[in-house]
């Protein structure tokens, strides 16, 4: 429970750009699990878009990891 509160506090520290990325990634994770939506999702993601998402996600991951290790 204490860790959940800490994670919620980290979310409050995110910049608007980081929060936007989280908002973009969340439905991708959910939609990818359902075959009926998966084809539509795959068509909406170009190789370039995927590379951008991976790069931004990696930066966000490192930022969050640094906060959790404090």
C-alpha cells in the first residue's frame, strides 16, 4: 500500500508531456490484448511511430526508475 501511494506521488511529478505519453501508452497496452482490436491498432502504428514511442517510453522508464530508487 505504501508503494502505491509513492507511485501516485511520482505521477504528480510527471510533466504534462510525460503524462500525455502515459495516456497514449495505456490504451495501447489494453487494446493489444484483444484480437478484435489488435488489427486496427497495428494499422494505426507505423514503424516510425513505434520507434518514437519506444524511445519516449525508455526515457520515461529511466526517469521513473530514478525516482523509485531514491
